[in-house]
C-alpha cells in the first residue's frame, strides 16, 4: 500500500486485538480501569503472547485496528458505537484531552471531534454482563433512542 493510501485509513480505538494491523492503544490502569495511552503504537502481535493464558487481552489493554465497512457497528459511513457512547451522560472533565498517537487517523475523532477523546479513556472493550447499560451501548442493535429511553427510565 502506498503512503498516501495509508494516510486515508481510519482506525477504530476499540479494535480487535487479533487483526494483523492491530496496535496497543493503551493500558487499562487503576481501580476504575481508565486507559492510560502508550506514547507510540506497539504491534498487538508483539504483546499478545506475553499475556498470561486465561486473561482476555481486552481486560488489560485497549487495541486499535482498521475501521472496516464490514463492522457490526457501522452505520453508513459513521461509527454507531461512538454515537451510542455519546448518548451517555459525560462524567469526564472537558479540559485537555489525553495525548493519543491514534488521533489523526481515529474514526471517532474524525466523526465527532474532541467529545470522543474526553470519553475514550473510560471505555472498555470488555464489558461485564452485569452492567446492563454497558451491554446495551456495546450492542450494535441498540439504537440511540433505546439508550435515551433506558437512561430516562433509570433516573
């Protein structure tokens, strides 16, 4: 692939660790599981073998991979996942966004701007089935309207 074609590739910040192009975006850290971003992309293939057997890679790392038209979260040219995430009340400070090597090519950044960056560190690609709201947000079949209704009923 030529350099200009590579520049046009958009990346999903909630990517599949096992895709050939996948890179580590960050490390889940602390009690709240916030993502701390790595300074430079690290190929996922270089770290997956280091993760102990029985631990899901997404439990401790966040991965980025190419955004594809075949993704279950795709809605036309947009990412439905970030649309659903934006439905949730934001608890993040709206100050400076974390430094992120993915941003220039990030689908969420290109689609929604800085709001995605404020929400991104708190997101998990591995959700507990006990967290009904997280399950709804992660489900590509959930609509924004359904989320808004669920949130209103929970208040």
